[in-house]
């Protein structure tokens, strides 16, 4: 497995980035130079410092270390992604399995219509609407993203499940009396795992982008908590003189998303090799 | 044939095709399978053989007709049948490539039906995965293998083992060997015959390979466009084929030697192809390809007639023996 995976340099880079980011996120308070700067902290004496040995990525307009805030921002972005996917993936997958297995039944059309409605609205717009209807906070942003995220999994699994349901081994299990929920989870689901896993990895990055976009327009995590989107938005006001306030958080978003995308591609290649 | 295990009467299965039109896959078929016997059901592609199989196991619901198994009505979908009934009637599919879950190993595949039907006592049947593997002649080492690493013949044996795990009385074999190499076919067939003897199973053996039936089946039935043409005990069937379609099929079996050629009925040239089962020809559906076509054939559909003991033919040109003698 590892040998096959490691043959692609890019996937290994992706894995490396993802693992480092996760480690950074877990051990953030022990690693960063100024853990206190992640909150409501002011030090006007050191405001607007350019990158230096003291502040590796400079400091912001109230004297907080950008590097420390980026690491804490990554921490909240990863937590949020995990939380969103932990809820939307199982729900979406379950809906897709049911609709795919009970082809052309009432439950199939109900589930497919609902997902169609969700999928016909651009994801960011839908999240914006939901988030702006609710009070802006991290929790509501997560809620908004979760609500718009599950239909993609339903759609993905629906296609897989409906073609697998037609195969003889599912027929054979049905005919020997296996109950439908066992069919769904033991016969059909294991055959859908590879596309789901690939999509989950790719989506980790996507959720971070959407969450940052929400934060950018002020509908995500609220100050003073550090969110990468907030930091980019705050820094934009001081461009181009204090470029470090914007460029470093933006780079952080880019690298994390890139890492997840490379890893996702690697996983997909791994499974497609295995299936041959 | 009073001790019929499975009796099918006037079975019809129509699939909606277009407005007002139907694919008449099975159009009034009577069949009976005796306990511990093998019925060979032979026909070209599209003659409705598999539809009969799928209807019998309850994957399709019959449009019309009766199906009785061990005195119980089984004219219903599999979901509405009892667990015991599902265990009693099993099916082995044609393509061993898709009949085993690639994400589970052999042990897991065999365990599921074994556990489900463990409460039903039936003497002689294996009760562990090891014993089942032994019955189909595979080594214990296969238990931990994945279906992907097996060849077609081995997969088909596993599929047979799985159907055995539910302690069936009747196994429907839907062209079990046609996807396999010739060298492996014999191995699988021999194993099937051995199992049939050991467990006193009945088989509905569906195939398009007529020559195979000579050595396998106790009775043979020929199907054409959703209807039976001829049905007889195997010896009678091959010695005295009466329906023109049967003779056409028999004479087109390829043989190796001159002596074998002499054993076959007089050469009838095989012409045409099976017509569409939506626009079924009028009268006898075979009249378009029949070398003995008479004026009545395109007009009246013949009835199934008893010609001699256990020998049924559905053809205007064939008269029952007593009528001929008179």
C-alpha cells in the first residue's frame, strides 16, 4: 500500500503537509511563540511590525504575532472541517444508500428531489444565506456549511449504490434472506468506500475555503478569535504597506487546501490501482 | 409426476415496453420438477429461460399463473416469502465475476447465509464454512482469500457453496458454466452432480448448451419465445425428437466424428433468428423458421399435446401416438 502510494511524489508531499498541519493544530499552544496573541491581546508598542526575528511573520495593527494567530487559525479551520464532515458525510451517505438501493420507490424520489434542490443552488451562496439568517458565529457557520454539504455525498453514493444494487451478489444476499439494512451496510457500503474517502479528503480543503470565505465577509468566527478568513479581511485594509498581514494567512489557506487536494488525488489513484 | 417438488402452471411474465405493448418474456409455461431430479431448460438467448428462473426465486412477480413449492404457494416476491422458503429455493447466477462481493473474503461470504439458516435443521447439510468448502472440493486455505484472487471456476464453486449454506431443496442454475473455460466447465458440472446426489437436491438447470443436457438432466424442456416446444425424459428426448425446432437445435450440435454425425437427426438447416418477443408472430411463433410449415401454422397457435408417456410436444405436425395407430 505505502509503496504504491509513495510512488507519486505529489501525494507524499500532500500527506506531509496534512500531517504537519494537523500536528500544528493539535500542539498549537505549545509551539507558537506567543500563545496569548490568539485572543484579545494588545501590545501597541509592537504594532505593525514587519517580519523579523521577533515576529517571524510580522505583527498586526494591535501588535499581535501573525504566526501565532495563523497557527491558531489553522486549528479552528481543521476542527471546523472535521466537525462539518463528521456530521454531513454519514448523513449524506446514509441517504444515498437508501435512495440507491430502493430504486424507483417513493423514498428514492423524495431523497433525490431534495438533493436536487440543494445542489441547484451554488454552495457558497446557500451557506451565505443560511449564515446571514442566523446570528454570525462559528457555530452557525458550521451549521450552514453542514446543511449544504450532505447532498453532495448523497449524490455520490446514490450513483454507486444504485449500480452496485443491481449486481448479482446483492441479489444473492437478498434471496438468502439478508435484511435490507445489513445489505446496505455490509454488502453495498464497503464497495462505495473509495470514492467517499477520496471526496472526504478533498472536501477537508474545500470546507476550509468556504469557511474562510464566510469569515472574510464577517459571517464566520467572530474577533478576537483568530480565523484565517478574518485575518485576510483585516489585513486587506492595510495593503500594500503591511502586506504581511494579508499574504501570510492567505498563503496558509492555500497550502492547507493544496495539501488536502494532493492527498485526495493520491488516495484516489491508490484505489483505482487496487481495483484493476 | 405426482410428487412434484415445484409445479409451475400457466406462468406468464410480461414486461411493459411501450404504450400498450409488452415484452412477453414468458407466455404460459407449465413446468414440474420432481424431488431429486434435474430438469434441463434449454433455449436461445431471449427465449425467457432466465425470466422463469428469476420469477421462481421471487426477483420478479409473475403476471399470471401459479407456482407451488412443496404444497405452498410461492407466487410472490422474495421479500414476501418466509426465511425458510428463501432457504429452500436458491439460485446460482451465470457470471461468477459479479456474484461475490469483492470487499469480503470467502469465509465472510459463506458465513452470512449459514448463520441466517442455522436454526433450520436438515440432516446431512454442512454447518460450518469449512465443511461447505469441503463439499465443493476446495481447500481450507480458500477461507481467507478474496474473490478477486480466484479464477472463474473457483468463484462459481464458492457461489454454489453459498447456495448450499441455506440448506435448499431446489437450486436454480442459471447458465452456471457458460461463462467458464471449457476445461473448468466439466469440473463444475461434476461437482454439481455429486452435490445433487449427496443432498438429494433438485436442479432447474438453465442453459443454451443442448449437448450438455444429455449427460446431466433427467428431463429436458425446450423453450422458444416464452413458450415450451417440447418436453421429455432425456433418453426419449435425444432419441426421438419430434418438434422441428428441437430437431433443428440437435442437428446443429457440432460433432467430431462421422459416427456421431449419424446419430443425429437428419440435417435440418438452421435458418433465421429468434423474433422479437414484443411483436410475437401470429399462430405458432416458430412458423417463420419452420421447415415443415403448414397452412394452419400462422393462424392457430398449437396446444401442448401428450404424444407418448411423458413426452409433450407443441406442434401441429406432430400427432399423438394413439391417433397415428388408429
